[in-house]
C-alpha cells in the first residue's frame, strides 16, 4: 500500500472505500522530526497535532482523500507555529502533486472541463492555475531583451482592445495591457524598468500614433520600425476605392465588367487560379486607370521584398515618382502617407523586422477566448495569455 501511494515520508495505516465512489486513506509520518515554518529550525518534539483532509490524485477514476496529521511546534523564537509539510502548501486542501496535475491539465483544457474530469470545484482549478502561473512569471528572465513588437487585439465589442508586447528574439509575450492608448505603454515602461528600457534597440509597431509618441519619448535611441503589412494595407484600400469610384462613373451596362472584381484586385497575383488570372487580364484590359493602379500595387509588394536596403530605398523613390505621374487621386494620398511615415519605413528596409509574431499570437489569443466562451475576470485572462504565449517553463 505504501509503494502504491508513492509518498516516501508517510506510511498508510488504514484505508476505506465508500460506496464504490471515493477512497479515504489515513497516513502517518515515518520520521518524527518537524521544522518551524517561521525560522526553519528543527524539533524532535511537537506541541499538538490535528488531522486534516487533503484531496489527492484519483485512483481508477475514483477521488482519493488523505487524512494527514498536521503538527505544531513550540519554537523559542517564533512561538507556537505550524510545522512545515512537503505534502501540501500552507492552508491548502489538496496535495502538491494534485495541484500540479490540475495545472498541467489546464494547459490544454478549460477550467470547467478539468473540474468535471477530476470531480472537483472549478474555483479550486482556477485558483491552482493562478498560483502556479504567477510562480512561473516570477522566474522569467527579462534581461537582454533588445527587440520589441507592440500590437493590439480586440478584447470585447465596443472597440475595447488589449495591447500585447512581445519579445521578437525569443518569440514570446512578455506583457499584456488594457486599451491601446499612450497611457498603457507608460504602464509597460514603468513595469519594464529604466535599465531594461535603455537596452531596447528596435521596436516594431503598426503606425499607431499613441504608440509612436510614447516610444519616441521613452526610447529615443531605439529604431522605430513600421510593420510592412500595415504599410501595404492602405494601398489595398486605395485600390478598392479606385474600383468603387470607377464603378460609380460608368453607365449601368458598363458596371458589369467591375462586378465581383474586388478580391481579384486585392489578392496577390501568385495566389490566383487559372480562371481568376484570365478574368483579371480581361478586367485590366478594359480600364487603363485600374490597370495602372494594379501594376503599382504589385510593384510595391516587390519593393518591400527586396533584401538590399539601398536598392529598396531607390526603388521606393522611383515608385513614388511613377505614382505622381499617374495622377490617380487615391494613390497620391497614399504617397503622402508614405512621406509622413518615411523614417519607420526606411528602418524596415534596414533591419527587416516585422510584427508577424504578434499577428500570429493574436490568433492564439482569439482561440483561447473562444474556447472559454469569453472571460469575465480581466486579470485571469491576462495570466492565461502570458501562460499560453509567454513560454513559461518550470525548470
């Protein structure tokens, strides 16, 4: 029975099975020596003892309860204190190995499913997950971080967002904040510390002005980089606006050429099927303005794929000249955007850092929220994100 339980410091003196539903086991310590919980001093005598009931791992789908003595020792320095036991945490009602098993199950299951599987209350499962996640967060090493990615994700309806700060080098989320204004980044830099902030060399964002203002104030030496996806995205919106304008200017019989052509113009050329490519060529052949805009869009994608920074800057300058010669109003507005954001775009050509990691982690967070049917507790939701995306390992 002792080897079956697997507790070296205790021996089983009695057990009982109740109605084929749960099992109770009475344990006694093998060594009568206790340590004070306050100062750590060892004693060979105790003041008194009481029996406590602890939940343990299941045996063949049957819950197991352990009756374990809890001792108090007369410490000269601390007074009468509880003796330390390695079987359970202070004030806990379950063993450490049971808590550890609950924590491992919550990595791939929701709290309610784990509680149903282990036949326990969901509040206990949630409390255990919070305790062990906070313990892993305290063990994190945040020194040496030089590259940051900052992006937002929708939390709820009504334009409520979360800000995710990621370590691009180690590919992990290091901080989660509520809202997407300048104040939330102030909270991050205050938490991150001044010494770590001075070590930051590159920060990737999505052209969000509040983020940019706070980063320039806190990290003036860091290279501010715009994610190329968010730089190209307004170009796709400009193409769509051109299509709408041309469609509204055509007579009713001429609009049939542009009908159902939105995604043909927006999709990358290499992802089109054979029939879609034929349809696109026919569409561009009948409209010179749309054809010019589409060619410029594909050329812009080619510019951002160039590896040589000097060549990329030269090609982008030439691309702007061609847009001005085309005199397409929507594209001229886009060129003004590029001129305003030129420093962040040039830094992208130099450092080649993107926010693709943050975008991918956003999908993980959405899946996490969908599996749980939403979270009412914001702090618990933040811990779930850090555990799932923060690469927390228990050494």
